[in-house]
């Protein structure tokens, strides 16, 4: 008798929950559409000519679907040396993501679980570096690269210069994110490892690092997208060295100094976003977990 009466009540409760959820889903759908609307407009304009963009809005394509063209993408993809610039972006982005991620992982573990004098003050100074504008560092870093390590070697224009620059710019946030995540790891697990005779290095590689995969994946996404889309740092530290210029410099040259060629920028933006989108889709299952655990707790 009890089980018979419980079944209708459970069904009624489930139906009530579904009734409560649909307004939430509807609201989220509307917000998602509003958030995606600019991207949809840019994507549609990437298939339209300059005259069509100047004379009508992108939404008119739904009532008048004619006039779409792939000329903008042909101009972007057919640009001279685009393939080499694409490879240069990979040569820059992959090391400039791996190096700060590795350094930040070691540093974050030290800040979270090791004791040394001035630890809290040093961590506070690292966090303060996040708010320093990049523009204020270009001249001193450029001078340092002109006489690298006092050897008289000028590394400006090389991949090494932009690797070091992106590593320095990305480390404060990377250490902050990973330190807050690692500080929330189970203390009992690490303490038991120390009791069993594990060294800090063994505890880091066998326990802390595997448990920090969500935060590391989130950091990789942030750093990869930042470096891949960067134009300012590459303009400063690579400059006119065309052999090492990344994809962003090649795409920015589509627009002349007088503003002509602006209609190609929409297509160029979607060409450039293919690789970061693939990286995000590959690591997105860790993204929310890493951000919510790493940047809020601590």
C-alpha cells in the first residue's frame, strides 16, 4: 500500500520539477542567443562584400539570402606565406604555453604546501604583478633582450624573445590559479605520503600533479588562447622579422594604413579561431571544474 501511494507522488514531484525547470532553460536559451548574436553577425558578414555590409545589416540575409560569397576567405587563405605564418604561430604558442605551465605548477605547489621565509609576501607580490599593464614593460624588457644576460647578444626578433616575454606575462596568473587549486587538495593524502617516506618531489609528481589536471587544463586553455591571439607582444619583440612573424601579424596586414581591406577581418578572425577552438573543445570537460576550484577557493 505504501509503495503504491509513493509512486504517484514521485511522478507528480518529477513533473513539478520539470515544470519549474523550463523557465530556467528558456531564460538561459535567450541569454545564450543574445550572447552569440554578435558572433553570428560577424560570421554572416564574413561571407558578404564590403558594399553589402555598408548598405544593409547582416540580418537582412534571412529575407534576401542572395549575395553571399567566399571571396573574403579566398583573399585571407590565399595570402602569401600564410602557411608559414600559421606554423610560426604554433612554434610560438606551444612553448609559450608549456613553459609557464610547468614553472607555475612547481611554484604553485611550493606556495601551497612548502614552508619558507617570506612565502606570503612573495605570493602577494606575484598576484600584484597581474594588474601591471604590459605596455609599461616593453622598453625595459626590450633593452634586456638587446643585451641578453650581459652577453651582448640581441635576441629581439627571435622565437626565444617572444617565448620569454609570454612566460613572464603569463606566470603571475598561472601561479595564482594553480596555487589556489593545489591548496585545496586533501591534506590527508599528502601527509600520508610524507609519512610513508615520499619526498616533496615524489608527492608533487605522483599526487599533486595528477589531482591538479582540471586546473592545469584550464590554465592551458587561457594561456594558449592568449598567446595565439596576441598581436601586440609579437609586434614588439618580433617586429619586422618576417621569417618569424605569427599568423596575427599576417592577418593584420590585410588592412592597409588607409583602412582599405577591412571587410577581410571577419573572415580572418574565423580562420584564426580554428586552432584555439579545437584546444578548448579538447579540454573543455576540465574547464569549469578547474576554474571553479582554482580561482574561487584559496
